[in-house]
């Protein structure tokens, strides 16, 4: 059964940087569903994108896989494609311990505990960075995206979903207020919302959609498009021709 996220419910004396530790893993499904507007839809549409782009005899990568929600969708979306194997990669052992349990009967999915910046990727047709790039230091992001481009076969796709920053101050303020409204609607108190925001401040560094598009194009992706948005959460597709 899903446990309710109460990580930031009580007053925290000193805010420490957010991390994907055992306490977060324990409530992760509840936390991500109540904190990312449209999370369930993004996961469901990963299956649709996979069905369109997965190629036989290739790997499908879920980078920063957490509990493997995208890996599971990629598995379902590639069910009729011969010899497609799914690889989920995450640095958090606590996450992967649970991901293994959730996916243990599916022999096409494997999980690797490692840093996506240094784990080799190759022969890919679908790569997903769902809410993960935002946790890498900014200076490592160009190289990460280039590495994905190099690992993709022609016709392959990268799906990047991120919390983004608006280029316009008034729009940023409006989207922030709407997002806090969404979190209140999910039952989070003002204290929980502000303590979580403070804990994420130094570790989740959002960028503008224009920055993301420019980086994807600079890496070589020939077709790049935003295809989904819920408040500041935006998803982009980048296709290698
Ligand atoms: C989902 N994609 O449910 N290497 C590997 N993993 C990393 C790294 C890194 N350098 N940095 C962070 N992570 C998931 C949700 S959560 C997003 C992704 C969120 C991992 C980190 O351990 C965590 O599991 C994940 O990236 C980010 O669709 O909770 O907002």
C-alpha cells in the first residue's frame, strides 16, 4: 500500500538539502504523484512514445529511474518488439531495492546502481530523463545530453521532462502560485510546501525551456519539440534522424 508523504510535515529545525534517502523512498509514490502535476499521465504517455520509437535489438534507458515507473511503461510499450531490453539507472540504492521488488517478474528490465554521467550507454532507441536532468549540476548537463545523443541509433528518441523556469518574471510568479495551489489541493500545508522548497533549492536547479531546446539542438538532435506542459513542468522530445 502507498504510504502518505509526511517528510516535511513537522517543523524542521535546520533545513538540509533534499536527498533520495530511505525516508523519501518509503513515501516516494505518494510524494511524486502529489508534487508533480500530471505525473501519472507522463508515465502513461511514456508507453505511447516507446511504442512509436522502440526498435528491435536495442536498449531502452530510464535514467534516474527511482522506482522504475518509466521502465515499466517502456516495458509495456515495447512488448511486441523483439529483443528490446530496458535498463533503469539510479544512484540511490534505497530506490533500486524497491524497484527490483516492483519489477521482479519482468526479465527484460535490469537495474544498475550508478551515476548516469559515468555509466556507459549504447545502442539505444528510447531514452527517458524524467525529472532527473534538473538534479545534475548545470555544468554537467551538456555532456550528459551529448552522451545520450551519441548512444542513440538513428530514429531514436530522448524524452526529457523537467521543472522549468519561465523567462518572464510575471509568468514565473503566476506559475509558482498555481503550483503552490496544486500542492495545497493535494493536502500539503503551507509549512510543508515551504520546507520542501527550501530543501530543494540547492539541488533542483531549473532552466528555461529555451535553454533546454538550445542544448538538445547543440548536441545534434535534428527534431526537438515541447509536447507537454502542466504549470512549470514541461516535457520535450528530441529525435535523432
Ligand atoms: C520517475 N524518473 O518516477 N545518476 C543517477 N541517478 C540520479 C542522479 C545521477 N547523477 N542524480 C539524481 N538521480 C523518476 C523520477 S526523481 C525526481 C526521478 C523527483 C536520481 C535520484 O536518485 C532520483 O531517484 C531521481 O534521479 C530523481 O519517473 O523525485 O523529483
